[in-house]
C-alpha cells in the first residue's frame, strides 16, 4: 500500500507544481495586468476625498497589446470579421467606432472605483443611472466627523452669466468669514448628531442634522461607454468645480488603460475636441463658403483614408465640391 501512496503524492505534487508554474508563466510572460499601467491607483480629491481605481475588466490582456483597448476591437471584430490584428489597425477601428457612434464595443470594458466625496457631489454623480453603486450606510453606521471645507481660493462668487455656477473668487475676508461659519455649523451639527445617537435616536433620523458637505463613500462600477458620457458632462467647465475634480481624477486613472479610446473620444466627442453643427449653422456656413473663391480643401492630419473620405463628404455637405489637395 505504501508504494502507490508515495507514487500518488509524487504525481500530485508534480501536477500542482506544473499548474502553479503554468499560471505564473502565463501571467508574467503572456498576459499583462492593465492596472500596472497606472502609476498611482489612488488620487486624492478636495480636502479629504479620493478616487481609487479598484479593478478593471479586462484586467489581463495579451502581452503584445498592453491596454484594455484590446477588448473593444475584440468585440467589434465579431461584427466586422477578424481581419489583421496590428496595433495600428486596432487604433483605426477604435477611432472609426467612436466617429460612427458604434458604442457597444466600448461597453465591453468596465471600471470599478472606490470614491469618497461630499454628499452634495455624490448627489450629482448618482444622477448617472448607468453606474452600479454600493454606498456607505448612514442607517447602519455612524456618519464620520468628516466635512468638506474649500480652500480660500475655491470660495466662489455666484456667476452673473451662469445661474448654476460660481466664477470669481470671494475676497479673502468674505471667504474666511464663510469658512469660519461653515466650520462652526459643522462642529455644532456633528456634536448634536452624536448627542442624539447617544440618546438612542435612530441613526437614519439623527443624520438629518448633518449638512451636505459631510463625506460619504461608495464603490462605483461603470462600463467605458457610459463612463465617457459621464466624463464628457462632468469634466466640462459647465459642471461644478468640485465634481470636475473627481471626474478628472477618474479620467487620469483610466487613460493609461484605454489610451486609444480616450484619444478617439478627445478627437470626436462634441464636448471634447469636436462640435455639433445645427442645420441652421450649416446653412450659414454654406452661405459663407459660397462667397470664397479658388479654395482648396486641406487634407486632414491623418493617414486614415476612410477618415479623409468622410471629410470630403462633409465638405460636400458644406457646399465645397472640390477635391482634396
Ligand atoms: C452641467 C449640468 C447641470 C445639471 N443641472 C441639473 C439640474 O439643474 N437639475 C437636475 O435635476 N439635473 C441636472 N443635471 C443632471 C442631468 O440632467 C442628468 O440627469 C445627468 O447629467 C445624467 O445624465 P444622463 O441621463 O445622460 O446619464 P445617465 O443616467 O448615465 O444615462 C446615460 C444615457 O442612458 C440613457 N438613459 C438612462 N436612463 C434612461 C431612462 N430612464 N430613460 C431614457 N434614457 C435613459 C440616456 O440616453 C442617457 O443619456 C445637470 C447635469 C449637468 C452635467
């Protein structure tokens, strides 16, 4: 009986060693972890907040690709056929998909963030219904004594032009006065909150005392298509400055993971490098261009033939019926 037992153990340890070795070799030499592209996975935001990139899907990509852009082309090639697989062709396909609003391949990538932000900023982010969220519970746990206090040079006057925004900063005296009041109110509110907690008032009601600059935390997961929609709206200068801080942090965390997708988004999204023209604006442009004589249509700064052809089509739409130089 001893010999087969010994034999079995030998075989088992051989199999386990082989599997561990195979896993390590595969991980180290064949697949690349995209989180390794990001130098620092946590970015501090405002005075006590942060955005941490917790996970990404796909997390492992082929070593010769290095970025999760790979998952976009992988999905798209189901509809467009396998074709060649050079990286520059990946880029062309990713850009084509973005230009033509073929968005579902972008949904193949997901990001999970751990965020800590003031409640009034969470209220804006939560409007983006396509994210999955799990938030700190003020019913279950005691809210922390953590409130957002802007820096002096972040205390803004009400904008005269944008009813939703602030612009110029307040004078030092007024800003300091506001911050002193804010601190007093937050301290009093938190003391009262704790007092009522100790008296046995339910946490779900005691929290009504706390102001909306109290910090909350959540895990927030979203696919790349919807994340880019969120970032277009919340990195924009019309969004509240504080939410822009969180959106810009997310953008800088994902850019090294999906550089081609972010480049295409920056080039083609109407709230980034591109714009939309209305029919009325097109008519006005046509009128303007019809007055110009002997003009040559310049080529675009791209070697992509399809994009050049699309440009010629648009030039025709504007009444420029000439060939590109
Ligand atoms: C600068 C700025 C100012 C704002 N001001 C206000 C304000 O004063 N008051 C206010 O209430 N909100 C305000 N918002 C919030 C805004 O109206 C949107 O609710 C928020 O930006 C989410 O946008 P979304 O619905 O496109 O995003 P998501 O909820 O992420 O949805 C993404 C896309 O999915 C589709 N979608 C998702 N759910 C539905 C649905 N139920 N039905 C149809 N389509 C759906 C839509 O195409 C949508 O664009 C403001 C937003 C910004 C950026």
